[in-house]
């Protein structure tokens, strides 16, 4: 036995309650539900548009970083791999390598300082 339930008592379901309403009440109820669903759809659209904008911004930042990395790679090859090579021994001059790395480190440090 369930506690609190009387023997033979009928529990009214949502369907029964809806069927007891007159046509105008049903129409009002359905209209409210439509408005709620439309408001939820609009909210989801706005959230989706914001997510798309955020992803586009991130993609632009990634593209900029890729371009910077390509530029740095080119400069490294030009200045260190080719430019700092001792023509007689074929070895890389350590001072040029250290100077190059220090400059890149300082550039990155300044960039991080400028970024909020």
C-alpha cells in the first residue's frame, strides 16, 4: 500500500486536466507554450552565434601565430643555419645563436606583457 493514497482515489493526469479545459483555455495554453519554445530557440541561436564568433576569433589568432612561426623559422634559417655558419669549419657560431634566441625571448616577453 502507498502511504497517503486512499483506496479507489483517482489521480488526475495532465492529459485529463488538459481535456477538461475549454477550447479558449487550450488555445491560450498552447499559445504560451509556443512563445516559450520560440524564446528558447532565439536564446539558443544567440548563444550559437556568440560561439561562432568566439571560434572565428580564435582561428584568426591561430592563423596569426602560424604566420609568425613561419616568419621566425625563415629568419632562423637565414640568420643562424646559413648566416652564422663558419665557412671554413661548417659549424654554427654560438654567439649569433645566443643573440638570436635572446632577441626572440625578449620579443615574446614583450608580447605577453601587452596581452591582457
